[in-house]
C-alpha cells in the first residue's frame, strides 16, 4: 500500500489537489466511484478519506466555498450565505425547455402553476422547481396551487427593464432565442390584485 493511504493517516498530498480540481471543474456532484475512476485508483477508500479531509479543510477556512454532499455525489459550491452575491455575476445556463417555461411564466404572470401544467405537461413541476432554485421565479400558494411570478433577479439577469407585456414578449424572443410565445392571457392568469403577498410562505403545493 502506498504511503499516506494507510488507515489513520492523512491523505496523500498528491491526491488532495487532484481531487479538489475534479470537484471544482465538474460543475455537478461526482460520486466516489466516479472520482476513483477519474483518479486512476484501484481502491475507493483513499478517495473517501481525502473527501473527509477536504470537507473539514474547507469548513475550517474563512472562504465562500464548501465541499458538500448531494445525494451520492460531492461538489465544491458557494456557501448559501454568498449565493446572492455570486448570482450577480455567474452565468446561468438553462436548457431550452426550461427557458420556454420561464418565458411563458414571464409573459403570462401572475399565472397559476396548475394552468402552466396544462400548457406544457407534468414536466412543468420540475421546470418550475429549477427556476425557483435559480431565483428566477417566485411561487406563492393560493387556492390549492401556486401562483407564479418572476423575480427581480430574473429582470436583472436578462436585462428586462419594462413591465409592458408586449415589450417583454419581444425581449424574451430575442434574448432567449425562442419562438413566439402566446399573446393572449390564458384562463389560468391571476389578476395582479389577487396574487399572494411576496412574503407568503412557499409551500410545495401543486
């Protein structure tokens, strides 16, 4: 067994920076098995040890980054308290299908999630969750569903400085590179005065 990998010893100094580089560059959680394979190691135990060491190391630093477990994988990400700052400059890459859902919400807002599901199918639930996590969409519970509206972060990110629906439609088509979105208010739209307060709790209602 190589030096630095015996039980109870610190991880190999050569292993830690390689592991850190993979976690940083991956852009998504990476499992221990994947890390072991990419590092060209025959045994996953040194990787697990290195992950524990790296996690403690980041936790002890005064840094905006942390090593976090997500499901079966690990990733290096921005700490929750610094997400707002990071989002101001970090590019947000969304799949075309997610952008189309975002465009529909932006154009028809405030819109009930239940009606959005009728427009794009069951996938709307997952897409709305992605958009909420990216801070593009706010959801407020109302009458057994969620009322969806865009956030100020959405407007800032896409450079939308207007409340005119026709203008928003044009900007969305140009900036998001999508085809035309519907122009008539759908039955699921909610009059502005009926929307729940911004501070209302966001429960995962459907």
